[in-house]
């Protein structure tokens, strides 16, 4: 029985060249798409781009709305905090304000 003989460099180079030629021949044999098919592909691509743009715009609007609501909530919380921090008027101050309103009402009559 004969032992295994490793292929030489020339054998490997030749087989690589044959494989490349075979792949190139296969590529050249592939039929090219006609104009109608190319136009259809372009139309589908335009449609996909339009759908993607609409989806992107919708997502951007949702993000902006979410940000606006968060800003409103933050502003409301700040206003509530400021209102809670205002000192309560004493009874004397309340009485003075009430008397001032009463006097203003009387002077209008």
C-alpha cells in the first residue's frame, strides 16, 4: 500500500486557480436583472424608506411628548414645593387682609 503524498505547491496553486476560474464562470453565467425588475426593486426600496421615515417620525414625536410631560410634571412639582414652603400668615395678618378687603368694598359703595 502506498503512503499519503502531500500535494506540492504547484498542485495547490493549480487547484486554487481552477477553483477561482470555476467561481468566476458561475458568476458570469448568472442572468442579469432586466429593467422592469430593477424598477420594481427601486419602488420597493422607496416604499421601505417611506415606512422607516414615518416610523422614525412617530418615535420622535413620542419621545418629545414624553419629554414635555416630564417637564410639566417637574414644573408642577417645583410649584407645589414653592407653595408648600411659603410661610403661613398669622392671624393678625389674615385679619388685616380681611379688613383691607372690607374697607375696599365699603369705599366702592
